[in-house]
C-alpha cells in the first residue's frame, strides 16, 4: 500500500466521522458529543466549517461546540443543585422524626429502668451466646440475696442446693433450647423467690421476683408441681427404656400407661394399642390373685408365669396399690431360675461328690459357722450328725476337739487357735500338720473362699507315712534279698542303661562288679557276655530292652554257655519302660529233666507195647475160648452120647472156667478199647426197671448160692434216661457181682435208683467186711483185686470197667467204705449221655 492511498483512506474516515457528529449536533447532542468534538484533530475541526446564526452572525463550528459545552455544564449544575435541595429537605424531616423517636425511647427506657430498679425484683439478660450477662434491679438484702453482681451470679452461695440444681437446669434449657420456665427457688435463709425465664429475639431473660406470703406459697406449690412433673417425665422416660414390663392402672383397674417392654410382651407394637385393647400380660387367675393380695396388704410381690413369644417365662411381679390406682413391674427371672436350679443341682452334685471322698472336708461361712461337711469329716472326728447340723462355730469345734482329747495340748492354746483361725482374714491358703493324740497324722489345708469363709481339708497321712516307711523298709529288704538270691537279676531302663543288678548276675556271667556298674549300657554288657554265649540271644535281649513296641511281651528260654553251664532266662516288662532280665543256673535240673524225658519216653513205648500185647492176646484168646465153650456145650448134649457123672462134672468145670476166662478177655478188650479212645456208645432210651432186672438176673444164681437177698429200691418217677443200655447193664452186673463176692451169707444187698437233678443215680450197698482207706486210693486200678473177705479172687477189672463206662457217659463213680462197715458204690449217669467219648488218659 502507498502513501497516497493511505491518505485517501484517512480522509474518507474523517469525513465519515464528521458526518456523524453533525447529525448528533443537529439532533441536540449531549455534552458527551461536545466532549468528543473537543478532542478532534485540528484538521477535523476546520473541516466542520462555519454556521450562520439567525441574527446574521457567522459563528465557527468550534465556537458552537464550546458554547454547547458551556450550556450543558450549566444545565447539569442547575439539576444537581435542585436535587441537593430536595434531599436536604427530606433528611431534615427524617432527622426530626428520629429525634422524636429517640426522645420517646429515652422516656421508655427511663420508665423501664425505673420499673426494673424496684427493690422486689432483679433481671439477668444474656445477649445471644454471650457468657457475660447484664444484671438489672435489686432484691431486698434481708432475704439473703447479695447485692454484688459477681456474688449474685454465684447461685450456689445464696440458694439452697436443690434450688441451685433446678435453676441451673432451667437456665441451661432456656439458653440452649429456648424453653421458658416458671419456678420457685428458696434462698439459704428460707426466703422464696419466683424465677421466670423467657426469650426475646436473641436475648435470654431471667427475672427473680420477691414474693409475698401467699404468692410465695403459690410459687412453692408451682415449683413442686414442676419438679414432680419433671420427676414423672424422667421416671417414665427411664421406665420406657428398661427391658422389664411396667404398667399403671386407674382406680377402676384399667390400664392407663404401659412401657414398650410391656407392649412387646403382649405382642403389639405401640403401647397405646395395648392400653386401648386392654392387653393383659398375665391370665385371669393370676390377676385375681394380685388383686386379693393388694386388697389385704396393699402390695403384691411373688413369682408368676406367663407365655411370651410362644415360650413359658417366669416373672417376679411387684404391684403396689395407691389412692388413685396401682402400678406394677415384672422382672423376667426365667434365666435366673434356670441358673438357680442348675446351681442347686451343682451344689447337690458337689456335695454328693465330696461325700464320696475319703478326705474330710468342712466349709464355714464368713461368720465362722459350719455350712457343709462330708461323711469323711464325720468319721474322722467321731462327732454327732445333729451337733454338726446345728452349724457350730469354728472356734467351738476346735475347743471341742481339745476337750475330747483329740488335739494335743499346746503351750499357748489361745495363740495357737488365733493363728489357725487367722485364715479368715487371709487371702492365701494355709497348711498345717496336726499330730493327734491317737497317733494319727493329719495334713490340714485352710483355703479362704472368695466371698468370705474358709474351707478346711483334712488329709489323713497316717497310712501314707506308714506306707512310706514300709516302702523304704521293703526297698532295703528287697535290696538285701536280691543280693542274696541265687538267681541273677538285672534291671534296665528305657534308655538301655542298667539300673540295678545283684552279685548272682555277675557270678553267672563271670563278670567283675565294676564291669556292670549302674548306668552301663546293655550293648556294653552284651560285648562282655557274647564270647561265652550265643549272640542271637543277646540280640534278642537288646531288642527287648531298647525296643519301642506298643505291647511289651515277656520272653523266656534256655541259653547254653560255652562253659557247659545252662541258664534259664526270662524277661519281664516293668513300669516306666523298664525291663528286668533274670538268669537261673538250671544245669543240674536240665540234665535231670533230660534223663526223665528219656525214661518217660521208654515207659511210653513200654506202655504202647503192653497195650498192643493185651489187644493182640485178647483177640487171639477169644477164638479158641469160644471153640472150647461151644464144644463143651456140645458134649453135654445127648446127641454126643451118654456121659458118666465124673465126665459131666469135668465138663461143667471146663464150661465155668471157660466162661470166666471169656469174661476176663472181654473185659480186657473193653478196657483196651476205652484206653484207645475208639469205643462208641449206642445211645438210646434206657428203662431203669428193665436194666435192673437184666443185671439182677445175671447174678441171681450167685445170690441164691450164698443165700443173699437182693433188695431193689427204685424211686417213683425214675422212668428212663439216655445212655448205652448194654453198658449200663454191664455196670450194674459188675457192681452186683462185686457185692455178691463180699456180702456175708444170709445178708442183704441193696440196689437203689433215683433221680437227682440232671443225673440218674444207682447205688449198690453190701454189709461185707469193707475196705480200709489206704485201699480206696487204688481200688479202681486194674489187676489189683482186694482179697479181704472175698469168696473168689478175680482179675481185678470189675470196678475199672465200671469207672470207665460211667465216665464214658460223662458220669462219676464214688465209693464209701470202711473196715467192718460194708461198701457203698454210687454211680451217677447224666440224663442225656454223650454220643461219643474219648477216654481219659
């Protein structure tokens, strides 16, 4: 852009501005427009040109502007002066009004001050939260109110204590919660004052007014009413918060107030609903009982039960009747009753437990009276139960023990007793030892109780001390005994170290005494003993002593030393993990035992040969004997031809001898069968009468030959029993044959039978010469007949067979006899015999 073009632009801009100013001036522009024109550049002012006035005078544009400015300034000054005059008039009028109002307020203040400065009232004014109040007025000094401001505000110096508390609480409620009050207070001189509290705006005002006599009484009543209302409100607030049902009733017995706990107890949310609906906590019978008690005593107090929340609860109810109604409270003591019952059971169990103790126990209360004693205490001191149940004093008991001569005399009895009874004033247990005059020693423990009183525990140490003395003596005796035993003894602890040993142990293992000192480990002893013994045995000893098996077992056996000595060893577990090893030199006994075993084995082989021989011979003899008997009977028949008398006698002797020999062979074979354990019984129902008849027929000839009478006595109801019929008959035949052999001529043999519990009993009694006691021991031995008084000497197998067959049935055989007294043999068969039996050795 060149300079010429810039000038053209500026000139155009100036012309535009001038055009706008002319328009402003033509329209009567303001002083601001004139001010703007004054600040135009000179060339712009010249461009405005000249203006011709109506008077024909040409005036320049600038002069016009200046004149306009002057006129504007003069107009503004005139307007300002007018406004100032107007405002001044208004302010003067307001000042006159305010002066009048101030005058009126001054008059009011003077009048109020005159009223407040009366001598019968005084006012305290707090402004907002200020802690410094203004005090106005005065009260008569003769009623005890100080005149000084500081002393007056110190209410506690001139008011009664209860009045100070009430006033402070009321002033605090006035200032903090704007709660007005009208109360009456009393000075320390007894003069009443009415105190009024009010708030006005941000002020709290308290007025103290001196009262006349009538107004004072009215104020006091008003104060008391206020206090009572406050107390009732506070009390009801307290009762509302407790968890115990509380209620009050009017004169007609209806509910007029209940607390929240009462409402909850009767299952409602609001106490007013409980009052409106007349919800009763207790049933009709309980309420009738309460009313009867109140009608008589004006008061009811007892336990009642009711249902609350679906559970049966127990309450302690107190209901008091007044002039205008009644009030009651119920305390839930269900848990207390449960605890009380539990406590009673605990005390009973505790007493029962203490009664079972052998230690004497006595309990005294804080007044030193006996409250409890167990049976051990009663027995220890030998006192009467009635005397102890009378709760005697502790000091009286001690004097009683002294007078009975149980406690020994002390040098200073009074001081000794005070020392013992000082436990009632102590917090620590005391322990004494009493040596009674009868030789008993007691350990006495006096234990103070937390709630007063003491517990006496008497432990009889007499037996304990005697046992300790015996134990010490026993230990010494055992030590001496072990030292003199021929048996080697060594005791090892659970750690494998030796605890004790005797000299015999060292001697048996050829050890020196210092080699097995106490505390030496078993492994060291093993190294010393293994060279002369089997290592396996000492390995077992070490394992037994040091092992950790749950079940410790005893071991025993023999160990043979290289020196030819044979030791019998045994291990025995002891308490506390200890183990005892014992060794006995059994060299001689082992050698004797070995010899006896060899001899026994030889005897057993001999017995086996004997049994084999008997069985073989018996079987071999039976066949020819059967042939001899058969041919003898055949020769006696007519078909073989006639026989002379001598031949007939010879055949009779041959038949009789053959029959006897066959019986002996059969008996031997039966005994051999029993001994071998292979005999079987043919069990069936055995008729007692039939068995006796069969047996008596077999021996009838012998009885008749010697004129012996057989007396059979069978008890009624014997019936039958389960046994082998043939063996029972054989037993009875042998018994009768034995009796016939020993019974005198013309005598009587008695055969009796009866039931005895689960046995069938047979007895055979004869009046023969009997047998002495030394013979009874061997009467059942085989091949040992007793020839005293017998007509024939047999093989001695009859009673052996009897014993074998009866015992094979599970029964027993008894013999009662004496020289010159005859013999009684009794056999007992079980009613239900065994079907198979193996004979005893």
